[in-house]
């Protein structure tokens, strides 16, 4: 809607006696349209995220290193692109158009997830990333524009809005996970039904916004903020006025805090050199992929930019700004651990955790990802009451102290996972095996959790033997000649259909071979002539089954039997629930105060920039956490979860030491 049209909308008239109008009751209708829009968008995001890693592992037959690589790129870019999307909305598109563009792009992306070919899958992720960049930063801003400055209803509006986020985040793993387990061509393989449900959620989000956009614009106009949601260029005089910072006239603090403020920009410059050089050196030596050089270099360049920006700020204003970037480090450590929910903790829930019976309901797999949203709804009001009560008694806790509490709680959260993983690792499963196949090195498989006892001729495994570990154990024992024939079959059957079946004859088969496929893509198998007739191409799953059939029969039988029997090592889901509960308590200490802190500490002329960089902490955390996730399956789960105990504990200790210096650097800000 144009500005001229908006001016015709009725605004609140002044009272006849000239007094300020009474505070309006209730909330604008537009808030509820934005509530529903965001709820269904979050339904789509968290529903798809709940399935993503399991889809890569089970359906596309990726190994954990590869699935985590995809996950880290997707989630880090999801949090990075809003910086660009917010800029484009502010300068060129406006909030309304950006939200619509983002919703359309994400709807396209979700429905592309229904197609199996990898190029389409990666295109789907690209649409989701781009759409989120346009959508995410702008809908929250639009909520604020429904109210005049100082309107007491604003805080309540964001409470309602964030409730919509958590309702969507709670429902989506349950619904999409149920569809994955109960629909589809085989049990547990209904991934595309789950992706489709996420797509439906995104379409509903788009429809609701399109239906309600006129009401939203009327409410924004009534608040006098319509000019703030249309594209605009910053006026030079405004920028100059904003450059006058009162805090830059206040002397900076001394002591250790003052030293931090002086040194920190140069530390950022040093990291901007050291980090890219380290990754480039590793890539040259062949120890890192060149693609893994990209994001560290981008993050380092942003760090150097922020270092230069800090040098342009003077005195107390630099002190306060430095606090933002010091705490940024600890926020990255927190979210790096917290966001394991979509990756390592999701894998743990799917394979290493026994279904948890809760009366009429059974909690399993993706269902656990609904726990965080449920705990937020249950405990957020209690935390808000606690902070308010302490403040009334003159015991207000500083932002840095709340973040310290968050670091302690996330340490405890992963301490619970270490305990659960230790219980899982203590269970040893055994199956008979006369001897190991030639060339098998058990220490290189399944994070070294295999064992072989020649005296009793038994193959053992500690903990649960996951399906991806089975594939990884069988593949090295498959004859190369047979493997090349499987590749040739895949190429021959690529365009096969019932109307145009493809016939392929194996020239040689391993001793004791049994053809593993029946029905589906296979219409006939003739063992005497070693000929198979295909009416569809090989999916990643059927190809993995075909490859596994080429392993030595005794080894294959031992591994598959071990995988089934090792399910007895699955541990209670209460370990996961305890971990999610503690992590949620940490989130409630950290998340609400972070954005508020930036608005209090950032210089006026850099307020938007520093807010964007603060939100960038999630992108850094997702990338680093996903990079660590590539080690899943290479190190035992206890050691993997311990990484986050140690990193969070070290962060907590350092933050404890910095409490007093940070308090001085914040001057009068709490």
C-alpha cells in the first residue's frame, strides 16, 4: 500500500480537552495475522530441520561427516543471509514486499525437497536460505511498527509473537516426525511426506500474510510508523547528528577493563589474519577442502571490519561497544552447543535412545526436538517473574552474570549427555565370527567401538551400531570388480521405467552372493544368468543394499546381527529431556537479554550494524558446531559430548573472571 493511500486511513484523534488519549486496550488485529504468519513459518523451518540430517543419513545414505557438512552450511547461511535481507528491505524493497518475497522463495524450497535428485535437493536448500534472508529479519521488525514509541503494549505483543514461534517449533517435529515414521514407501522412510507438511505450513504462512497485510498496514499507519516500513535512504544530516555520541565525551575506564578495550580491536585484526591463513595452509596441504576456507574467511573479514569500527569510537562509547564483542564470543560458545539439537542430538535420539513411553504417547526420534519449545512456554513466565522480582528487591542481575549462568547451565546440559553416553557405551554386544575379513581395521570403524576376541571368535561392539556405521563397515570389504558392476548398473538403470525397462547382466558375483532387492525398482532377477531387469533407477538406499550384498557373507551376517542386537544398548530418553531442560534454562538466561544489551550499549550511529553482527553469532555458532559434528562417528559419543562440556566450562570460567572488568566497561548500564 502506498503512503498516499495510507494517509486516508483513520488515525487516533486527540481528545477534545487536549489531554493525551487513553492507552488503547487490547492489541491491533494485525498482530494476530503476524502471529499466525510466524507460527506457520517456524513450523516449516523446524519441521524440515528435524528431518534434514536423518534424511541425509538414512535416505541419501550420507555418512555423518557429509551430513554435518550440509547441515553446517545450511544453518549458518540461514543466519547469515538476514544481514543482506535486512539491508535490501531497508533500502529497496520495504518490509511488506521482503516478507512476501521470502515466503514465496521458502515455499518453493520446501516443495523442491519432495524431489530426490541431489541437484534439486541443493537447489531447495538455496531457495530456503535466500527466502529466510528476506523473511526473518523483517517480520519481527513489523511487529514493533504496530505500536507507537512508548506504547506499554509493545512488550506484551512480542510475548504473544514469540509464543507463536514456540507453538510452531513444538508442533512441527511431532507432525513431520510422525509422517516420516508412518508414511512413505517403507517404514520410517516417509521423509517427503514430512517435507511436504513443512511446505504446506509455509504456504499457509504466505496466505495468512497476504490476507492480513491490509490490516497490518492500517495498524502500522495508525501507530504513525508507515514511513518506517517503506524503502528509504539515510539522510546525511541525520547520519551526522547520530555521530554526536555523548558517551564519547565521557572518559574511558582504566585498569584491566580499559586494557581490554584498547587491545580488543587489535585482537580482531590478528584473528582476521591467523584464521584464514590457517585454513588456507590446511587446504594447500590437502587436509581441508577449499570450500571450508570460505566461511572462516568471511567471518574473519567481518571481524577485521568490526575491529576498525571500534577504533573509530572513542572513550566510554568504545568501552561499551567492546563489551558487545567480548560477550559475542561466549554467545557463540553457547549456541554452538545448544544447536547440536538439529544434528548430533537428533542422531542420538534416532539411534541411541529407546522410545520413551509417556502414557498414551511414545516419544522417539524427532519428537525430542519439540522439548525446547515446550519448556520455553512452561518456564519463560517463571524466569520473567524471577528477574522482575529480583530487580524490585534491588538485586538486579547484570547481563554478564546472566550469560555466566547460561554458560554454566549449557555445561550441565552436556554433562547429562556425557552421563547418558557413558551408560550407552558400557553395554557390549557380541556375535560369533570365525575371523575378520582381510584388510579390515576395526580401530578405524565406528569410532573404534568394534572389538574382536580371537579366543572366543566373537565380534563385539560397545553401544549401538547405527545404520550408517553398518554401511561403513561393509563397504571396505566389497570386491572392487563387483563395486564397478554396481556403478554400471546404476548408470544403465538411470532412465528405466515400466514402459522402458533396463536389463543388466553381472559378469561376475562374489562367492555366496544373494541378490538383495525385491519389488520396487526391480521387476525380475534371474540368478542363473545373473540378470536383473530394472523399472526404475537405483535410489541411494537400494544402491547401499546392493553394495552391502557384495561383502563376505560371514562378515555381513555378523555386522547385521550385531546392529540388531546392539539396540539393547539404547538408553532412556530422560537423558535427552534433562539435557534439553537445562539448555532451555540457559537459553532463558541468555537469549532475552542479548538484544536488549546491544540496544543499550551500541553507539547510535552503529546501532543497526552492531545488532546485525550480534545476530551473526548464531551463524558462526552453527558453522563451528556443524564442523565439530563432522566428527560424529569418528570419536565415541562420550568424547563428542565432552567437547561441549569443556568448551562451555572454559567459557564460564573466563566469563567469571571478566565479570568485574565488564561491569566497569559497561559504566552505568546494567
